C-alpha cells in the first residue's frame, strides 16, 4: 500500500503551476501526515490512514478496493476553518486521478462518511472524511 500512500501525498502536494498548490495544502501549510501527527504539531493539520483494503480477484484481474480516512484538525474557535479545509480537500481529492506506481487507478470517490465534531476536552474541531479508492494491478 506504500504506492497508494505516496500517490495520495503526491496529489496533496501537487504543483498546479507557478509554485501554487491546492488550497487545502495552503490551509495546513503542508502539514499532512500518514497515521499520526508528530507531537506538538502546529495547527491546523491533516492525518490520513488506511481504514480497509479488500482484495478482489477475477480470472484475469486483481483489484484493491481501499477506504482512506482523512482527519482534519483545527483549534479555531468556530468550525469555519475546518469547514474550509473540508471544502478544499474535496477540490483536491474528489474524483481525482491518482498515479499509483504498478497499478492502474480506476477511481477515487468520497464515501458516505463525513462527520464533524467539537472535542470539548481537547478543545479542537475534528472532521472525518472517508474516500473509496479502486486500483488494479
């Protein structure tokens, strides 16, 4: 799955020309981490992880059907910042064409899960978004 993680990171950091990136990259100043964020990381930031990887074989083809979860974190007083991050994440990843080494990318679609919550103890916003990705090798 390393090839998929690299493809997701490359989409996030993609140069759109003239040194510009997707707005979500700028929202978090490039703070985008696999599995967990470093201790004492600056806010806001994004963590992504593999939720599920199901193999599907046919007589002639092998598919990987993956669920990737993005976790957006913000300490802002209102949900505006994390809401903008969600909007910009969708622009970056909804139906994008990933380049996954040794695989053919078939689709990346936002799933049904999108959940926003305020953590009153930690005093931060947490937005969870799940995407389904199908790749073939």
